[in-house]
C-alpha cells in the first residue's frame, strides 16, 4: 500500500548521553561551530530539548528524558531513555506531512497530540505517529504534522548556518521503503540517504553536515 502523501525531512533527534543535556549540547556546538537554543519541555512525553535550526526549514534537537511520570508512560520518553542509557546519540529522523490520515489508516491507529512549552510560556503543537515503529526498528522514521503557525516552529528560532548533507543508516532500504510506502532512492528531499552494511543494530549510524567548521560527520 502506498501512502500517496508528500513527505519532507523535518528534523533529526539526538538523545543526551549519561552526562546530561548540557554536556551533549556543548559537544554538538563545538563540533558544528553553531549555537544551540533552549527548546523547552514536552509535558506529554516527559522530555525536554535544545534546538539548532538548520537550512531548509529543518532542525536538530538534543533530547533529555526527565524524572517525570509522563516519561514512563509515553513511548517517546521510553525511546529517549533507552537511547540515553546506551550512551546517547542519534535516535530518529522525522518526516513532516500535511495529512496524517493515510498513515493512520495504514498503521491502524490514531496519531497523538504533542506539544512543547517554551521557556517564555508559548506552546508549540503538533500531531505525530510512528514512534512504536521506531521503538521496534530504529532505522524507521516517524511522522508528524504541525498544528502551530510557522512563527512558533523551530526553523524560526534563529538564522541557520548548518546544512544536513547525508544521513547514513544501518539497516535495510527495502524495509524503510516498505514503511514509507514508496521506493527510496539515493537522495531523500535533497539529502543523501545511504545504508551501511547491516551490523545487527539498525538505526542512524552518522549524519554529515556543512557548517561553520567545514564538512563534519557526527
């Protein structure tokens, strides 16, 4: 079954390591030569993040799970905690769509509401689906649709000076194509998408950027 819905690469998510959010953010800033901003708190998921806008109306987020009851119940919080306990690192690539209906129909469940409370009290809202798929098979992206207007979205947080050049996955392009409902090529939404030799642990192996420090792979 094909989704018949346009998909755009929205963001990449990085779980903070055992030393915490501030330490992971400092490492990212040092590697890329760009400033990461406080993103706020996800009340439904029991997590918080810091944000780096990147070119193409995209962003990177560094996420930390909190000691909060929501983190034990929400699948997103569970995914972040599991990746952090493994040492932290990239754990998700995320696709934006205008219509979640076909995806809900295919997966047989409804999307969930998500929100992020900014430090200044504003609230960013969206709907998302596919976290359970990511939890079972970390090479798979999840999907979301914005509810809030563009001026609240992460790409509007600050001018961008970082560009995503390549996402390298460990896993199967056939499996990801099946999940997306379309045949994957070597480029997805202007970003190179490559697969390394399967090593038994599917997921994001690395991401390559063009940034103030040059071309950097993390």
